[in-house]
């Protein structure tokens, strides 16, 4: 098993990104807190293992906050999600962001577990928010992972600490 390398997303990744996002998130756009994000317009990082693209994180920085818009690992439990998250955390900290946050849905118990293991805490639960999201993105399924009905948005956050100069 080769090392995982992380690099910035670039224009040559666009076709791969579109295929991945449409297959994982049902369309090229993702809705969080009533906002539509077009993933092919966002910055991000790609994980590479043995010349193969094996993961993607995309994000949006506003003022001093960084929102993770999508995170996908194509080979789970090998450290790819962790490596992408660490790269973004370092970048966001270097840009002066004070918090890293993400919206997931109530069915996504894997993501809830993953983020909490990485130091995130649940900030707010927006009950029934997906009803509004479906107006902006009708492709959102009624049932999600584990066959759980998708209803609520859950916001998780990690407060970022300035790195001390060594
Ligand atoms: C959530 C998700 C991104 C996690 O990605 P991942 O690549 O499996 O994450 P990692 O491998 O870094 O971590 C998963 C577990 O494997 C463990 N792990 C890390 N490196 C490992 C290694 N070399 N060998 C074995 N296990 C390892 C991690 O410690 C972690 O365990 P923990 O949860 O007990 O801490 C992935 O499940 C995914 O793509 N889900 C679908 C999309 C999604 O829901 N995205 C999140 C919402 S935006």
C-alpha cells in the first residue's frame, strides 16, 4: 500500500471531480444551510495513492471561517479522509481561520463518527432543514445511509488554534 500524497485541486481534475461528485452527491451542486455550492467552482485538495486519485475535499472560506463542503474517500479506513482533513486544517489555520465547520445529515453516522474522532463537536442540529434543501436540490434522496430518512442538517465544528512558531 503506497503513501498518500495530498495536492491542490487543479483544472486537470475537473472531469474526474464532476464524475465523482455526481456519483457521490447526486448532482454537481451541494446545499448547506440554504446555500447552493457548485463544487467545480470551489478550491480543494486531492489525495493520490500510487498515481491514483483516491479522495477529494472541497471547501469555502468566508471571513475567518472555513466550511468543508464535500469530503470523499474512495478507499476507506486507510487514512485518506484524515490526510485531506489535516491538509485543510493547516491551510485554514495559516489563512487565519478561527473555525472549521461542516454540515452533514442525520443519516450519515459514519461522518458523525469520523468528524467527532477528529476533534469536531456537534454545534447545532437544524431539524427538518432538508425539506428546504430539497427545494434547491430535488435530487436529495428521501432515505440515505442505513436506510434512515434524511431530515436534519447537523453542524459540526472544530475551533482552530494558531500554530506556535517553532
Ligand atoms: C467519512 C469519510 C470521508 C472517512 O474517510 P476515510 O478515508 O475512511 O477516513 P480515514 O481512513 O482517515 O479514517 C477512518 C478510520 O480509519 C482509521 N485509520 C486511519 N488510518 C488508518 C490506517 N492506515 N489503517 C487502518 N485504519 C486507519 C482512522 O483512525 C479512522 O478511525 P476512527 O474513526 O476510529 O478514528 C468516508 O467514510 C467517506 O468518504 N464517506 C462518504 C462521504 C461522506 O459522508 N463524507 C462526509 C460528509 S462531507
